[in-house]
């Protein structure tokens, strides 16, 4: 049987990871890293070009497609959660053990950090050209928004909290709807529809804080910002 295998099948067999915990963690790490690499790049292209190359609509569409294709890349291995909130929902539904919830969340956060590093590396020259040594969250040449969301001064913390609570709840509601076997949505369509949900949330609820609605997507870049000189302001 091995003699009749295609070369790529033989290679896949040789490098296959048999431990499910390691395999799932690696899939979530790589999927989230790719998601942030693409997503942060989309935002940087908007900010660093002073909104000449991207628009808010392109941000929403770009993130939606990024979610779709990144979920496709790792859904067979780990389910393609790419988001601790999604993993927590699966835990509460009894579809993920507590141990795997923590494994997934750690892998997703690390992946978000690495993906952010990659996006920064690609846009390093543009970043320096735009902001120089300045590392600020607001005002002229501010770049904090490249990495994660910061509410404007007139948006209260209470509003920001409930904004994110509502956005995440909507995401989780429609994830459950899409995956509901009683509805009968074909498996290959799941990632595409979830990408559409992300676009919808961004177009509806992006004004106050943006729409991170993903703890790993938010925390990973904030940790990286500490290394870039934003200091504790990265966590304000």
C-alpha cells in the first residue's frame, strides 16, 4: 500500500503528529498566527497609508475572508476555533474538555503574538517612515490602533465593555446556529458563513471600540506592544 501512495501522502504520513493535544494546539497556534498576520496587515495598510489604500469596509471584508480561510486551514485538525471565546463556548456545550480549553487558549494567544510580530516585520519600514520613534495610542501619527482596539476618549469603559459583550455574544450565537445539525448547513460552508458573521459584526458594531471579540486577538498584540515601547499604555 505504501508503494502506491503519492509522494505528498508519504510525507504527510512521516510528519503526522499522533498526540491529539499537540496536534490541536499546533493547529490553533498556526491558524491564529496566520489570522493575525493577515488581519494586522490589513489594519496597518489602512493606518500607515493614512487611509489611502484601505477603507473601513475593506477592513471588515478583509478580516471576514481571513477568518474564513484560516478556519478552513485548521478545522479538520482542531475545529478551527482561533478564539478563546469560541473554545469556551465549546467547553460549556460539553464539546471540549477543560484541559483542552486552556491548551487551545494558550496556543491561540501565542499564535496571535507571533502573527503580530510577522505583520510588524513586513511593514517595519512603513511603520518607521510613518511614526519614527513615536509610540502613541492617540493623536497625530498614533500607531496603537495598528495592533488592537482603543476606545476614543468620549466612549466610556462601561460602553466599551457592553459593546464587546454584545459583539462576542452575537458571534457565539451565530456560530452555534451555523453548527446546529438540525439546520443542516453543509460542513464545508461553516467557515464561509462565520466569515460573513465577522463582516456583519464589524459593519454593525465597529464604531465604539472596533470589534476584537477575540481575547487572543486582543491580548497577543498588546503583549507585543510592550516590546515596542508603548509601555503600560498598551493595556489601558
